[in-house]
C-alpha cells in the first residue's frame, strides 16, 4: 500500500494525534516559568508539598501557615495528592507541581473528543470539538497552573463518557444489563475521583441524575430492578471512594470526627466567604469574557521594554461564537418543541445528545449565579467542554452543507486569536506596546 493511501485511510487518527500533540505542547512549553508559586499555587502547590513530606499540617484547618502561603484544606485532597506524586517523580520544583495539571488538562481535550464521538457518532464533530477545545485559552491557562480544576474536570468528563456508555448499553432493544451496571459502577468511581478533587463535581452528579430521570420519563417505563439496585450500589460507592482519598489523613492519626469537622469547615468556607478581589467577576461576565484574572507579572526586563504576564483570559472570538451558537440551539429547540417552527436542522437522533450537552453546559454555569462566595472567571472552565461540543455541532452542520470554507475561516480566526493571546497566558516576555494592545482589546480586561 502506498504511503499516500495509508495516510488517507488513517486521516482521522492522524488529525487526532496532531490535535492532542498540539494541546500537550502548548501546555508544557515553558512550564517552569515562573519558578515560584503564583496565584493559588500558594495554597495548592504548597499544601501538596506538605502531603509529599507527610506533614499533617496540610490537612489541619486550625494550623497557622508560614508567611506568604496557606494550607489548602478548603477542597478535597486528591488533586493535591496527584501534585505530590508528580513532585515525587519530577522534583519539588515548579515543573513538578504543575505537570499533573498539564497531563489532566490534555486529557480534557481527549475526553471532549471521545464524549462528542459517543454522543454524535460523527468524525467531523469529534475533530472539530477537540480542535476548538485546544484553541481555548482558558482551558490552556488552567492546565498550566497547580490548581485542582483540570483534575476535577478530566475525571468528570471520563465519568460522563462512562455514563453515556451505560445509557447506550442499557437502552438497547435487548440490553446487556450486567454490562450496563458495570458501566454504572465505573461512572460512580470516576465521579467520586472528580468529587475528591473539587466539590463542583456535585453539579455533574446532579446533571447525571436529571438526565437519568428524564430518560425514563420520556420512555414512560421504570428501570428494571437490576438497574435500580445498581444505582443504589453505585451511589453508595461514591462517598466510600471519596473517603478513601483521605487515606493519608487517617494514617497520620486524624480521627473520623476530625474528618467530619474539616468537611463542615469546607462547607462553611464556601458558603460564607465574603472576601473581595480586584479581578473577581460574576457569571454573566464569563460568557462574554469580560473580566479575566491577572495571575502573575514579571517586571525583571521592564528596563528593556519587555514584560511577562500570566493572564487568565480566554479566546473571545471562540466564546462569543459559542454563545451565539448555543443560544441559536436553545431557541431552535424551544420553537420546535412548541410547534412554532418545525425544522429539519436536527434529526431525532441528534436532538437527545444536543439536549445532553445543553443540560451539562447550563448546570455547570447557571448555579454560580446564586453562589454566595467570591467568584472568578476560571469557574467557567468546566462549562467550556460542552460549549466546544455545541460549537462543533454547529460548524459540523455547515460542513455537511458543503460550506467548508466557512468552517476553515472560523477555525482560522480562532487560531489567530489564540496565538495573539498565548504569550499573555504563558508568561512570555513581550514588548510593552504589544501587552497594552491586548489589555485594551476589551476595556474591562485592564
């Protein structure tokens, strides 16, 4: 077989590998900069080092930390344990405490594509969703910092992929219930790992419960006993696995009563935090990319007219396009359901996965509107995977209609914007004039 024929036959695989490689390389490049903690690394990375040295203070909310850092007990320990593991492998340095975020952040791109493939079964949607996600500057920035966001999100997406596998196995005309229950157990295990990284996974659990309920409501049929028992056992597995991630905590001599008290303190912290920050924002600002977070600045080459920033902003063209497509889908579905407009844009097979993506997009964004605590732009990151899949579906429709030039044009604009902002996401020294130009692109970015 000729090389050209081999390439054509494996074009989808080649594109997939290229996208994953692009995502990984853009995340790992210059990962060691800065060599010190920045932004919330003073909590997460510092506490991960205490875990590495088996120092019980890392779990104890009553301890007084050294100046400039703090013990991070306000989130579950799994992400910090993974950072400790990566430091054990790569050293107690900035690369070591950030590399797990890079790996899990690249995993996010992979599982966005896998979820899109499971839902829509179209290689165009799969490749477009991965491509768009790899050009998302918010996912990029959060994949390069020692925080728990990519750990929770990667495990969460893996859990959703397994849940979709469960549904597809269970909803067959002649379902293999034994295999369906197995997928249900794996879903629960991965959801527990996500929850053990960040409590935001509760929103994912709520989304799964809502989807499961409406799936059966739509079928007008109760689930069989084996599935009901499987749900009960799977549900019981989640708190047990969550508790298991506190293994080091208990081995250090902490009691179950202290675990309960720590959990109560975590809840109190997130529901009563009244702090303010110059770069805080609210959920309606996130969808428009209005108020990102300035995380780090290096003035060491200021005399040479250069400055390095790590600015947690997103690709505005991507977010605005995603918002427009999402709103179009919502309006289309509502008009179609009410009978106002009967359209043939989506087949029946496409409507259910589309509703699935919309459900998880909104459930990972809308609840923040009523959150009492201080919020930042990066809290929008968990909703981004579903926004990218929705965009991929929209662009996929253009592709199917033969308007490939439009698709290439949109992706080209996303790429240009990604490249333009990339230096400010990754701390590359740039001329002051360039930095000011980007900062003034949207007035509220300053």
